[in-house]
């Protein structure tokens, strides 16, 4: 469920930032605050969850572990970086994209990821670091990751800084699993609400204090804890069974949404702006966001049915009946 909520926030954030870059949403809009609040914690959530489940993957034979990283991270990174990059190059200079992109940018994905694929790039190296440094105590690893993250942030280290940023929250996930910290999350409605309020207070306070979005570390940790507590609370209530099921499903399809949503956002925005004359953010944002979530899910469902999901770099734990079997049963 947490991944489902986080991927919705990713899509919304990129939709909003695209409209800000195109000057459709003014820079003094109150929506900028929502962007900041989301960016304090939504990517840390993904790194934290990855770290939380890292131990289970690490315990597999080395060959199985690295083949899994290649299938789940490396192959989707290169495939979809090339797909999106090629489209951006082809459309460069048109109103469909916000920036001009040269063909040489496709070669640079080896060391400079195309947005939003920096996450997959950083996640792979988080796995490498955690695997290679497995002999170190997890708390020492987290402390070193924190120092590296802060130091590299102020040094303007670019991609290396992205990796350090992700690795800090990755190691926190590892530490949370080792120390069983998730059992400390609040379970009552009042305590969960208080935790969410603390997160919002910390994030909004950091925004008005002018702190760069990656540095409100307290807000990020509170945001992770609040999201996990909220998910646990929702799961306990029968009134939210449908919502929980939907969020869990989106979490399972988070890879397809992540790699495809930028392309869908660009297409929907172009259709609404150029062909339908709609430039109202109140219509553009929800329409583009819902489309950029729903369309990748439908694409991956079709890919699973056709047994093409691995070839397309869209790994998923979702089980869907193949077309042939369904036809026989009907």
C-alpha cells in the first residue's frame, strides 16, 4: 500500500512540475507548497521499503541475487531510458517537451540518468553498496550513509549525491527491519493522526525556512513513519477494503507507472492543451495524473497476459491469467 500511495505522489509531483516549467501553473501558486511537502519524503519511502526487504534478497545465492537486480532494475533502466530519451530527442524543439535534448544524451545514461530514471540508477548502486558492505554493522552503515549524503549534497556531487541520498534511506530500511522498528508505529487513530500532523508541521516549517527539499531529514523520516502507520490503520478498517486493495495493486504495478508516466503525462498534456484548448490546472492536473497511472497499469496488464512483461522491462508480482487460458475457461 505504501508504494501505491508513493507512486501516486510521484506522478502528481511530475505532473505539477511539468506545468510549472511550462508556466501553466504560476510559481507563486499554493500548489508549490504541496510539491515541496511531497518531495521531502516520497522518494525516501521507495528507498526505505527497498532497504526493508533487502535482507531477504541478499540471503539468496549470489547468482540469483544479481540476476534479480539485472531483471528488476538494470534492464528496465536502460530500456526505458532509451525509449523515453529517443522520444525526447525526436520531439526536441516542439511544444510537447519543455527542453531541447540532443542525441548525445542517450550515450550519457551510463553516467547521467534521464529524469525520472535516476531512482533506478541510484537504487542499483544502493544494492551494490549494501551487498559489498554486508560485513559492516547496519547502524554503522547508516551512520556512514548519513555523513556521505549530507557532505555530497553540499558538495553538489550530482549523481553520486543521488546515490548517497538514496543509500541513507535504504540503510534506514535495513536498520528498521533488523531492529523491528515497525512494531513501534502507532496503531490508534489519534496517534496516527498526530504523527501525520507532526510530519506536515515539519515539512511546512522546512518549506518556509527555505531548506532545500532533500535536507528536511526529520520531515522525511516522519513522512515515512506516517505513511506506514496510515497504511496499517487503513488495513484495520473494513470501510477501506476497496481503497486498500487499489493502493496495493498500484504498488504492485509501480514499476510500469514509474517508467511510463512521464510519456503519458506529456501525451495527455499535449492533447488537452493543443487539441482541446484546456489550460486550466484544475482540469489538467487530475486528468493527466489519473491517465498517467491508469494507462501504464493497463499496458502492464496486457503485457502480463501476453507474457511480454519481462521483455518490456515491466516486472510485477501480479498474477493475471493468460489470454489463452481465459478463452478456454470462457
